[in-house]
C-alpha cells in the first residue's frame, strides 16, 4: 500500500535524524524553549551537521516525547 507524503509526515521516523521543522509539529515547546531544554540536558542534544544545519537523533526524540518531564540526555 502506497502512502502519500502527507500521511508520512504525520509520524516521526524511529531511525535517522530530523531537523527542527520536522519535529516542531510533535513538540509541545517553542523552538527557543526546546533549545533551552537541550542546553540544560533535559532534551536530546543537537548535532551540528554543518554551519547552518542542526539535527536531532529520532530515537532520542521518541524517548523525550514519551516522557518529557523525566527525560535526561545521556552523557558520553
């Protein structure tokens, strides 16, 4: 069964990485609040792919959205 692009955009993939515009529809936070949570270690860390491209690991985003209050970023 083929899925339209609109149908596929309704879910966040489990694997891979996503940029803010791809995760914004799933986030109860503004971009700035999410950035503050990342800095505090209470949201998944951002990965700089280039000077103007930042992305987040989808697996960590799923973990965060499942329980945002108790989420803590894993330290390396």
